[in-house]
C-alpha cells in the first residue's frame, strides 16, 4: 500500500520510520515531512498539514491507500472527513468527534454526561466571572483555554495575579475552563479504535513541564517513558473499569466512536484515577516511546483500525522499556530561534535507540532546526535504567546552538509508588 503520514514532527517521524519497515508498504509519503522522513520515503514539502483540501489533493495525486493524520489542527479542520469521502482509509476522527480535543468545554460535558471521574470544573465566559471565581477558591487552580493550544494553553498556579493575567488573555479567544487542581501521578493512555471496538495500548508517562522537577511552564512535552513500572494489573483494571469502558460506551452512544486513536490523560490520585483531558490522535512525545516497542506490523495494525477490523490484528509488544528525552531550542516554550545548524547527530539504526526529528530541514549536507522541540532521543533497554542511560547517551550526540533538555526524565519512577485509594 501507499501510506500518507500527515505532519512534520517527531511523532510523524516515528510513525513513518515504523511504516517504512513494513513489507506491506510500497511507499511512505510524509506531508510536509522533515529532514529525516525524506530518508524513509518521499516528503511532500508543499502540502500544508493544516489545510484539509491540500491534504486531500495530495492523497489524490499520489493514489494514497492509507492516511495517518498526526496534528490536531488538521483533524479539527476536517481532514479525515475529506479523505474518507474520497475513499481513503484514514486513522483519525471526523471534525465532529475531534471536538473531544478541540473544545475543553465539550470534553468536560462529555465526561459529566457519562459519569467518568474527572476534576471538578467551571466554565468562565468573562473577566468579572473569572475574578469572582478566583476570589472564592483558595489554593491552586488549573485554567485551560477552550480551544487548541499545542499543549501550552494551560496554567496551573496558586498565584491569583498570574491566573487572572492568563485567564484574561485566554478569554479573548473563547471560554476558559477553571478546574480543581489534582495531586498524584500523571499517565498517558491510548486507545486504538476501529469504529466499533477499542484496544488499549501500553500506558505511558509523559513530562509536560519545561524544567527538572516538573518546574516551569507547560510545553508540548519534554519526554516520556513506557511502560510505567508501578502500573500493575490491579491499577490497569481499575482504569479500564472506571474510565476506559465508560468512555467507549459514551462514544458509542453519542456517535463519536471513530476509527483512529484516542488519548486519555489521567491523574492517579489518592481517591482513584481521574481524567484530565482527551486528545484524538497519537501523542507527542508518547508516540516516540510506544512505536519502537511495537512488534506487530504497524501498517497492518493501522489498516485494520481504519477499516473496522481490529479483531484481525492482534497486538504484540517487545519486552523492553523505552525512554525518550526531547532536545529543545534555547528559550522554548517562549521565544526561541529556529533555523539553527545541527553540528552532529547519532546515525539512524543505533542499537541503543533512535533519534526522531521534529520539523528539521536539510540544505545540502546540513540539517537545520525548525521548531521549539527539535529532537526526541529514544533509548531502548531491558529495564528503565538501561533505557534511560541509552536515551541520554544518544542525546549527548545531538548538538546544535543553545540546545537543552531536562535531565530527570524517568528518574522519579525508580522509587515511585502509585497512590492508593483512600
């Protein structure tokens, strides 16, 4: 088959890397792609991933059989709808179902309707209401922009002035969700769905804060680990019973059970697991730890999901651990420079793992950065310690001006234990 991967990030590089290894794939096309995906297939650099009509036209020109849509803005804009109307098998939801991610208010209302455990929340529509809410609630709060913000539309703080500034700015583009601040361990869970059934993928842990010790601003993600050592069978069963199954029943009841991936962000609190958010696509950086662990042919798996036939593609996983650490540009997630020349990178195929590119470009023999999060170094090992060692060893070979990364990805998991229900 001919497969189109939509996007240019490290997530799309990881997907293209695995798809290119499939005997079922004739050609991998990546739109627009990056410097590394060009070595795996063919980039379509003039295709804008955020323009659904442009994506559809590219699929027509290249006779695409299967499309995998990475970025959330493409899904919210209806790229999956246009491709399906053209007869392309698609991994991704309709624009209608994509509201689970594109509107925090829609997501929260869905959770309430189906009695899925989540943080208490209030929807705020103006500055005066926000001021009253901040005055009435003591302690930290979480403010969320209603729409898409690339993982950075959230502020967790007990500083009332900072919350008011953030909320006031966010209100300019729509309502703001004010949520209860939850304490616990955060997990990333992915469901692969075929429109009728859903399969749970191994649970990951990701790191959203910029600084070591989970300090600083929210980012699109600075690292991830899979599997999480303390997620035992009992906790997985609780998450399945209290969150996964009610979610699937709710999606089915409302006509939202699509063919693609549903991400469920979960906080494991002392009172049990609580849903933080839904995303309607593969996560970044979680994809960079999930995909290298997959033993099943990814093309066969995604083809089965896109065609409503997951029962014919049983999942198999390598008995390893993966740790990914993101190398970011100086200043990220605030102002940062792009177009920085990369001095060195480890070669692809290193037995310790793989370095996935995000929005890089190649000019002649040189690679240049193209975004705030520039590379994901994914280390593989028989356990967390060896995978983490390999990830940081790979990262030491990634050199570009001002590049930086967190030094503690995975470290807290060595001694951590999950909170127990009270």
